[in-house]
C-alpha cells in the first residue's frame, strides 16, 4: 500500500512530533512510503526564507537520524519537486471557494489575524495535490488535518478538493486514500507556541533538561500513580507519554502498575 505523509518544518521537533508521526514513519517505511517535509505548506506562516531553508534541512536531518533509511523509503523536500506547486494551481482552478472557506482550521486561524495569506485558504488544495501526485492509498494525518483529508476523499470521481466531474478534471485520478491512524495523545499535550520553555520536550534537549521538564510537570497530590484521564489529568499525561515510548497502553504501563509515587 502506498503511503504519503508530511511534516511541516516549523522549528525544532519535540517528542509529540516523534510519537505522533516520526516513530510510525520509521516502523512502516517501505519502498512504497513517501515522507515529505512540506516546506511549501509552511509558507502560510510569517517566516524568513533563510529560516525556512535552515529549518527544512534540519527537519530532513532529524528524520534520517530518527531511523528513516533513504535506501528503503523516499524522503524529500516538497519544494524540490516542482509538480507539487503545479498541481496545486491546477486544483485551485476547480476548487470551490465556499467549501474551502468553511474549513475549521482556516476559520480559526483567520479569526486570529487582521489579514491572512491566501495560502491559508488554499492549503487543503495543495494537500489534495500531494495525494494525487503519489496515488496515495494511505495518508496518515493528525486530527487537525482530518477535515482537509476528508475534503479530498469525498469528491465523487477523483480526489480533488471540489466536486467536479471527470470531464472537467482528466489530468489525474487516484485510488481513494485512507486516513491513517498514526496519532498520539502526547502530541496534543505539547506546542511550540507555548510561551514557557517547559511546555515541550524537544528531541535534542540534553538529558538533564528533559529531567527538569518532567520533574516540573503538573501531577496530582495524593502520592499514588494511577491512570485516570478525567480525574488524574496531570499524571495521566505523563503516563500517556511514557506508554507511547514503550509501546504499551497507559493502563498496562509498568509505571502505572509498579510505581507508588511520582
């Protein structure tokens, strides 16, 4: 099954990026897997060209260091394959403005800005083009991208971002892509936009820095280690992160069964 998945070069990767995507990329890499650093998608943000170039190359280097083998899977920068931008334009010419303007992510981001880039609106179109170009059958995405993928999948005859007939869009067809389930609850606990440096554990943090962040994490006051997302929110967050690394569930994690305090 052909897999296509991408990651934005928006800064130093944290363990949420690793657990939510990169770890699974490594596990499922094969000759039909295409892993993309989507630097064209990153252009919807205010970013200096030099910074984007540096972050993009750092992102590729991090993927390789994490275990993705370019002899097995394909790793590439989106902007280095010119047909991504070309396909994006072709699909924009048939996309429906009303449909795009109703995307939840667009409405949320646009509402926080006095003005927004057009790319923020057409972001899902470029994503649809990515899928078409690689005849992707499985497209693992995070929850924030689910609506964009559904927009692509729900077109009647071809995976475009508008309900168009094959006679209007003959240049590309592909199998119906299936959304992957490679998500991590730990990923939603972290954000690079959080003002406090304790808000994220980065992949290149020193061990002492990681320990400091973990020790300062919010836990609970009763001195017992047990998993309960509704009642023990702080501690459950740590158990979710731990279990994501040892491939267990929070309920069966060694930490949850053998430790008595944190």
